[in-house]
């Protein structure tokens, strides 16, 4: 019982930064979307395409290698040395890429955004994204150490600081969309600096050459996956800007921002179950598949629950948060909600545990080819909503194939009946909302159907013993009694 209570408590603590980190950008949308145009958001979105791409390459997939190899070190000093070595390597590569970006920013801006006048936005977007990626290694240390409070503390502080600096720059100084970027950059630098100082106080600086080499050996085959993954997740915005309009990129970015709350929520949940999944795999070997399957069912339910809420009430969310010019994002939110929910199975580390990173990279080539192949005709035919559908369909196909491959190398014995019911209610409800909206069914009828869908999902949670009085009491005791 104590273990289960600890897991629930950690789940809540991990959720705190996700709640704060996603709530702040969402509740500030009514402010920023009435100052910044959808074209501003489009430029920012395209600049992020380059920033995420270059930052992903600079990291060499080391965040994944570091997380896995962390558990091979029992001594905290050696674990810290691996952290410092990884940070030094990534920072060095980021600086080299940063110099390249600075000297060629005008040409890159013309290529990515369509005009050299946005070169400063592109460069500072890269800097902001790079610092964010460095901070994530400290957060991975906290996660793997199951230090949920420190993880939440630093993440929440960064979100609040980022909001305050961005608000001052955009609302009071009126410097435009670059204020959002500078605000996040300043906040990330402050938190990264504090983390670095605090870690050095606890653990002297050390360099673990062999540990870094081992992580690189595991991670560098993932670089094509990072390369392709960034293209797969960002190429849609680039194609919308190329084939449609920058304003279309802005609307798509707003829809993606709202739907991305699901992905970050799922990542927070993953922060709770991932260490336990790895431990079961290392301790039980291939015999741990049944234990892992039973363990993951409640997390599948909770992850999909977030996607269901966002999907069902996307219309209300967009109407409240944005002016009319952004309302085309409603269906985009629903479709991307389905996409993000389907990623739950792809978050499981079966191939990483079996050290089959080469397979992951090879498969990424197929995934990106499928994504691009669908995006081009879909965007040409339907614009931004076409990009959302192409992303979902390609993700569903790719996810099904990688699921089968992963099961072959390390079989997780899923509770298939329960998991199927979870996803069936979610997908049927989401598709029904899109259909009813496009049929112009009266809003009051739609809201009743949404509430019925939500009630059915809660009922399912009770039937599969996820929504129980015992879990509610554990959650209440964990949150009220110990978290604070």
C-alpha cells in the first residue's frame, strides 16, 4: 500500500509542473492572440521548426542514452560524472551549431520562413530551444532518482518566470512575438544556472569518458531517428507555410499548442512509470512482460483520459481562448488529440532495453517518408486540417508497425481487453464530435453527447478498477497529507 501511495503521490507531483506549464500558456492565449496576429504565430512556429531540428541533432539522442545508462550506476558520484560529461558534450555541439546559425541566419530564414527579415526570431528561437534541451538532463536525473519534488520545483519556477518575462516584453514593451522567445530564454538561463550551481555544490565536477562513450554508442544510432522525428513532427508546419499561408501555420500552431498539453501530460505520467518499467525489465528480464503489462493499464487509462477531455471540449477551449480568426484550430485540436493519445504504446522502452536502437532509426526513415508522403497531398487539398489528418493517419500506421516489432523483441503482455475498451471509447467519441460539428448539429445536443461520452469513460474506469474509492483515498491522502 505504501508503494502504491508513493506512486500516486509522485504522479500528482509530476503533474504539477505539467498543469502549471500548460495552464499558463493556455490562459494567456486570450491576451497574446489579441496582440499577436496568426501570422506572428506562424513565423514563430516556422522558426521553431529549425530550432527543434538543430537542437535535436546537437543532442545526439543522448537524453535517451543517459536515462537508460543511469540505472547502471549505483554510486551517485559516478552518476553525476556521467551527467556532467553529457552536458559538456551537448553544450559544445550547441555552441558550434549556434555560431553556424548566427552567421547564416538570413539565408536560413529565407529558406525556412520565406524572408530574411525574421532572421533574429530564428536565431533566438534556436538559443532558447538549446538551453531548454540542456536543462532536461538535470530533470532526467531527478526523474530517474524518483526525486519528484525537485523535478516539479524547477519546472514550475521556469514556467512562471517564462510567463512573467514574456508578458512584460509582449504586453508592456510591445516588442512583438520575439518577446515570447526572449522571455522563455531568460527563464531557462536562470533555472539552468541555478541547477548547475546546486549540482556542483553537491557533486564536484568530473568527467566520465567511458560513460559518455557508452552513452554515445547507444545514442548515436538514434540521431537519424531524432533527425527524422523532428522532420516528422515539424515538417507539417513547414509544408503549410510553403503550400498554404503563414497565417495557416499560425492557426495550426495554436491548435497544436492546445493539443500538445496531452503530450506533455503523457510525458509527466511517463516520468512516473518509466523508472518502474525499466526496473521490472532489468530485474525480471523477459519474464517481466506480464508484470509490466498489468502495471501500465492504469497509466494508459489516465493518459487517454486527458486526451478525451481536450478532444471533447476543444470547441469550448478555442472559443474561450482565442478570437474568431483562430477558430479554425478546433478540428485540428481534435485530430491531434487522437494522434497524441496513440503515442502511448510508442513511449514504451522495449527496443531501448534490448539495445535495438538501430531498428528504431531504420524504422524512423519509413515513418518520416510516410508522414511526408501523406502531408503533401493532404495539405494541398485541405490546408492546415489536412496536415493534422496526415499526421494522425501516418502516426497510427507507424505506431501499429513499431508496436508489433517491439513486442517481438520484448513482449509486454498487455491487458488487451481493457486497453481496447479505453481506446475504443476515446476514438469513437472524438470522431463523433467532428462529425456532429460538420453536420451543424445543435450545440446543446452536442454538449449532452459529450457529457455522455465522458460518463461512459468514467464508468469504464470503475469497471476496470482504475477509478476506485481506494485510489481516490490514496490520492487524497497523498496530495493533502504529504505532498505539501
